[in-house]
C-alpha cells in the first residue's frame, strides 16, 4: 500500500494532466468555431454586396421612370399655360380696342358739351341781363329796393311759420300727451296694483322710555361713570334733561343709535347697570344687530328674487334698514322701487332682472354716506364697481338722479319707480321751510317771463297756474311760454313727482250801451 503523500502527488498530477487536456481541447474547438464564423461572415458580406447591387440597379431604373414622368407632366403644363396666355392676350387686345372706341366717343361728347356750355353761358348772361331789367322796373314801380322787399317777405314768412309751428306743436303735444298719459297710467296702475307696499314707512326712534325718574340717576352712575361707559362703548351721546321718564339718544349713525337703544332698554330691564355690565351688554347687542343687518339684507334680496350678490353688498343692504330719507325707511323704499321697476319692465317687455337689481341697489350709497366723502350716487357707483356689479346696474345707479344721462330703458324705469315711491301720499315728509321755499321758487320762475300778469302755486306745489297778458302774448305764444317755464323748472329745481304748468290767456271785450 502506497503512502498517503504519494497518493496525493499522483492525484495532483492526474488533475493537472486533466486540466491541461481540457484546456487544449476547448482551444481546438474554439478555433474551429471561429473558422466557421469567419466563413459565414464572408459569405454574408458577399450576399449583401450582390443584393445591394441589385437594389441599386432597381432604384436607378425607378428614378429614370419618375424623371421621364415628371418631364412629360411639365411639358403638358407648359403647353396648357402657353394656350391660356395666348387666350388672355387675345382678350386683352379686344378690350384695348373697345376702350379706344369708348375714349373716342367720350372725346366727341366732351367737344359737344363744350359747345353746349358756351351756348348756355350766353343764354344765362342774357337771362341775367333781363332779370336785372325786371328787378329795376319792379323797384321803380313798388318804390322798394330788392333787399327791403326780401326782408319784408322773409319777416312775413317767418311770422306765418312760427304761428303755424306753434299751432302744430300744440296739436301734436296735446295728442302725444293724451296718448302717453293713457298708456303711462295703464302701465303704472298695473304695476302699482301688483306691488303691495306699506302706505307709511316707519321712522327710527331715538327716545328710550324709563320706568321712573330714579332710573336716570342709575344710568348716570357715581361721578358719571355709567353714562361715560355707555357713550364710550356705543359712540352715542346720551341726553338726560328735564324730559320726564325719557332719555334721548343722539348720533349721526343710526346703527350705533339702535345698538345703544337696545342695550339701554335691556340694562333698564336687567337692573344691573355698571361699566363692566354695560360693555358686555353693548357687545352682545352689537353682534345681534350685525346678525339682524345680515338677515335684513338676505330677506330683501329674497323678496325681490335676485341672486349672486356679493356678501358685503347684502350687509350694506341690511344697513339701509336703519337709514331714513325724509322720514321714509330707505330699505323699504329700495324694495318698493325694485318691485315697481320690475313690474314696469315686465309690462314693457324689458329685462326685469336688471330693473329689479338696479332698483334695489339704487340708494346703496346711503348705507355708508355718513362715513365716506361724496354723494350717495357716487358712493353707490364706487361700491358697485368694487364688488363687480353688472355694468347696466351701475349705469342705472349713476343715472337715477340725472347725474348722468340715462342711456338704457331700464335706467329710465328706475328713475320713474324712484319718483313713484317717493312721491306717493304719505311716503315722505318735508319741513315747512323747504315746502315754502319750493313754492316761492316756482312763483319766482314764472314771474321772470315777459307777459306774465299773475301766478299761483297750488295743490301743494304740484301745479302752477299762470295768467298772461293777452295783449303781450298771443294764443300760439302761450304754448311756447308754457314749454319754456316747464323747461326752466326742470333745470333749476329738485322736486318729487311732476309739476303741472297751466298757462291761462283770457281775452275780455267791454262795451257800454248809452
């Protein structure tokens, strides 16, 4: 038996021989595969070259055929173009001949016209000479120059035309007024019948009743602390005077005044009146009033039936609940204008949505006019632009007092609805001084016209009756006087509704039998 290390050596030698044999075998096999691959590659290259030559010949043949086809088409198009050019050339030559004939005819006519013109000039000169002789003869016979006769004729024609125009204007105006009044009465009557509005709008009250006069001392508080706390918290001035069992609240802001009124009434009922309680109560009431303002605005747009209004606009509408104009609540006035304008628009076939929206928002500037500089019209226009309101609605707001000229029928309807709402009986109240000033201004305007003998403002300023001198103003001239007075009243005065101008011309003839 061989030793172990000899066995190991033999195994190692055997392994090395096997590895070498395997290496040489793989090398031989690899060389054979490489040889076959080179033969295959050579064969593929030769086949590719042959195929490329075949394809090249085919493409050259196709290109030659395409060139031949294109040459044929080009030749055909050239022949067609030559034929068309030849045809156009013949047509142009024919037209040129025709134009030459026409030019020759025109030259002939011009020569004839020149001869006629010379003949007419000679005849015109003869007519002028004859006319001058006739005028001279007429001046000699009539003892008047041509200019004097012309001026007398023009004056007579002008007087006749004025008289006829005045008569025609009077007839047309009477007919138009009669038809317009009938139609307007019908439309406005139908609109007002369908609009249920309060006859008299409520007014804001700033007097708080007290259970007894001892409550005044509690409201004032020690060293005036309570009244100072209330005035500071609300921004309202409390006037406590000798008026029995009453406290007067004074403030330019109706919302603040209402907050102070409600807070003071609740403090009186509660009985606990001290600075801390006053601040808590005022803050609570302010939140409630803000909510009421929002609800009033939402209720207004719901009543009118409009949508898609900015939330800030809704709050501003609600603030109108606390604003009055000549004793008329502005929110109720706006609702009434919206309803009337919408109904009028419906009767006339116009856009009711625009009319209602503009009627509701026409006085929106009054909600903040005590806080912002400017007229309520300009403030309303600025607010509408700020909150991206419809351009037609903005124009209605701007034109509802004729600050700008109305350009749409809806704007005119908003004007009419505003006048109807403000002028109906019981809607507004005027001070006596303003009422008397308006009557005096009416009579002053009427008396300023020539030929007016007397004038009287009657029917609470709704009509002015004017008596004119018959020897100064003719019957036709009375129509012109009435129109001029009405126009001047429109330009110089501000008034609700309309004023009737009634001109009376009376002719009296007196004789005595002896």
